[in-house]
């Protein structure tokens, strides 16, 4: 067929590449392959080639058009995939083939005579005929083929394809002009040789998402997730939408020695768990919580207690109104307050109560007071009275005629008292202390 110098000579007519209908094994996908020349010279450039199957009888589709941009090989050879409708009846339709190159229709049309079992081909590939099958009368389109797999050459390639049928069960292959759709089951050898396991490659995701599980691995021992280049936002971790906040953990970190042991997690409602110590301002905390280089501020609206410290059968809490409660501090500490009931208080007026929650004086003690390591002075009037009083540590035996002392001693600043005060019968006497204002 030809027009204006265009000449197409068939290499192999129509060839089956994939798929048989349920009716008598009629092929559903065929490849039309030919050689294009102009004025006797092979055409080796990109050409728009349109193949149209015309149905002169109108029993099937009036016409089926297959069009693609084909880059021809140096020899002018080309292939066009004819992806036929399911159960197309080739025998009833007896279609005619019309070829159009670059908008020019080549004439005349070529009638394709097809039976359900074989194609009328102008050339049969070597080894495509099974003599034994012909003799036994079991000739099918498998035993008589117009081309072999090794003869298929895609546009833009330098060699023929050797494997053109998928080895994956259920995987549909498709050859469409210069594009092949399918699955690459393994990493190409040339790529794998560039680096060992765990190497780094630039990977572009479109759209930018990973479905399922992503593993970041590097043989250097460092795993880094970093926002680079055009990234404008910080790294954001969002949980699964609609998940229960109190039972879903959008962030979980496990250990290296035992990957089943969880070291750190953040729950959906913000609750955070640390298995180890926490350092703020330090990378090596020596306690469960260590704050270095700043103050620790605790605030909140809990009425019972804002800050609570417990442990070793003791507790300290500071509530929202500024009150301090101490209970059960270990006896080895400098402060020991025990008992299930309240044993003392410090009021906002400045009064201190021991044994009472309502002190009526600056110091109100309800109960006995025991002193050790304190100096005392005893004054005795025979057959009348005797008393003992606490005295400053600077007093000596010359100050008090009957004086007792033990090592140490508590320091007191004397207030307003009567020195040597006494009362005998109705006679009162005494000398006011210089510390008195009267």
C-alpha cells in the first residue's frame, strides 16, 4: 500500500501477543508490525501512525481506531498494539485495514482474512510451524504463529525483546507504543551495584506519602529523618484521625537491645511516658528528673494539690492556695512530723502552733516542752518557794548563785520580764527588765 511515496511493507502482518477470548480462543490483543519507507528509503523518525479496522458489513463496530506516536528504528520498523474489544468476532466482521501516516491515508485498504484459529500472514516466523501438529490435525494459533517473542522490537530500542510476557500470576502486561506497563520484581543489577545494602538514594514520592510502613536504615548507625530542600514546615507527626485518644499512641520509641521494650511514647491525649530519667538542660540526668540552668515552675488549677512529691512513705504537697502540707517524712530527715491527724500549722497571721491548728500567740504550744543542752538558773527561798528558769548561754556562776548547765545550749533573746520577781503574802516586788517598754 502507498501514497505520495509512502510505502509500508508488512514484516509479519498481525500477531497475537496476549489474551484469548472464551470463544474458540479468539485473540483480544494483537500487534501490527511493519516497515515504513519513503521513495525507497527507510523512515527513521517519529511518526503519528493510525491503524483503523474498518467493518464493511457493520456486524461489529463500524470502525476501531488505534493511534500512537511511534519513533521508528533505523530500518523503519514499527509496532502498533491493537487492543481489541472483548469477544470481537473477526470472522463475521472480516475487517479491512487502513493505515494513516502523518495525516496521509495509504491506499488501498488491505482486507484481513481471519479464522478463529489462525491469521492469514504474509510471513511466518522461523520455527513457528509445528509439522507434527499439522499432520495430526491439531493445528491452533499456538502451533502456527506469525512471529516469535524474540522478534518483537519496541520503538526507540536497539534490540528485540526476549521476555514480553509477565511471570507474575494475575499481572496484566501492556505494551503501548514506547511505554511498557507492569511490575519490576527486583532491583536492576546496574543499580544494585552502585552501593551496598543500606546505602542512600534520593527518592521522590508523588503524592508525598508512604502507605503502610516506612523503614529508615543506614549502615553507619545513624538514622535521620530530615526536612530539606523545599520543605517549609517543621516535622509533624499526626495520629490516625478518629482514633480513641486514651488508647492510641501516634509516637512510640523502643529500645535497641530489646525491641519489644518501650522506652518512650506519646498518647493521643498528650500523656507522655518515659522509661528512663529525664534531663532538662542536661544530657545526662542523675535522677529521674534533673533540671539544670534554670528554675522549675509548676502551676495549674487543681484544688487538692498542684505539686505532689511522694516516696519512702512520705509526702509533700503544695496546693493552689499556697498552703504547704508535710506528712510522714522519714525520721532521718531534719523535719519529722508524724501522725494521721494534723499536728501543727503556720497561719497567714504569722502565728505558729504546735499541737494546735489555731495558735493564739506567736508561738502556741499545747503540751510538754523538753529541753536539752540548755542553761538554767534556780532561785530558792527556803521554806517558801523555788523556781527554775532558762537563761542565756552567756550567764555564769557569778550571775546565778544556783546555776546548772550542760554542754551547748539554746540561744534566747529575753523579752519583757521581771527580774527576781517574787510575791510573799500581800507584798509584791520586782525590778523591771531594761528590755521592757515600761
